[in-house]
C-alpha cells in the first residue's frame, strides 16, 4: 500500500477525531468533546464550560472550515462528512444548519463532491434551507445551487418555487444576496421560467420568506 506522509496522516487523524467528537452524544462524552471544541475553536473568549449544543456547533464549524481546502476533500469524503453536513440541514439549530450549509458550499466546487451530493438526493434539503432566516445560510444555499446545476439537475435546482424565491431575493436589502439571486436568474434560468415565476408572484403572497 502507498504510505501517506506523516503530515497527511496527522490531518486525517485530526479530522477523524473531529467527526468522532461530533458523533458522540452521550453525556459522559461531554467533557472530552468540549475540550476538543475549545482547542480547535478560533474563539478564545469562553471562560465557562461549553454546553453540549455549543460544542457541537464549534466542531461542525471547524469541519466546515476544513472544507475550504481541496487537499482535505478526499479525507472528508472518506469520513462521510458530506453525509454529516446533509443530515444537519434538518436540525432546529440555525447555527448547525449555517455551518453545514457553508461546508457543502465549499465542497461542491469539486466535481466528485458535486456528483456525490446530487446522487445522495441532497438538492431537496438544500432548497428547503432557502426558508432560513439566517442570511449567511441563504447566501450559501444560492451559491451551492449554482454549483449543483447540471443538465441533469437543472429541473430541480431551477424549479418554479426556487425561481420565485430568487426573484424576491433579488430585491433584498442585502447586496450580496440580491446580486447572487440576480446572477442565478440571469445565468441559470430561462426567460420563460423567470416570467412564469413573476406571474405567479403577482397572484400569490405565499412563498419562501426573505431572511431577516
């Protein structure tokens, strides 16, 4: 077998430790998880022990940060972190959803990761996050849908409710969100799709709400 350099082994082991810590949910693991979460967190102002929820958020945030680096992609796939991120999209915690969505947004730049997310039926839970009240989450969703749009997935990523949502986001006071939504409408949707969504918007007040 091919021997991995020591630095790569260390990185894989570290990511494995993060995944393991995140998955431990019993109360006896609280102290150990909090310790790791604090050690990898960029936030050093905590003087009290982390709660279990805070510890999970810190570990997930760090996994999402590792998704920025393409050299970590293989390890993250090996450790099934893409599945972990997808699973977190239905959590009640807005922070967990934000970090998971940010991680997926980074990972789907890669063709292999993109195909994995599509094969895992990840588009639907990602689209559902358009209703988040967290602007960072919504920005990540719009960007991710752009990356995930292929000839095969286009019917799903540019479905009528999504296009209608983008029309409203294009009017957002958040410049980043409005610009992304406008690009999505221009580059990923056909004029008839946009017109149909615009007509629908005129006749209904129901839709995915704008993030706060």
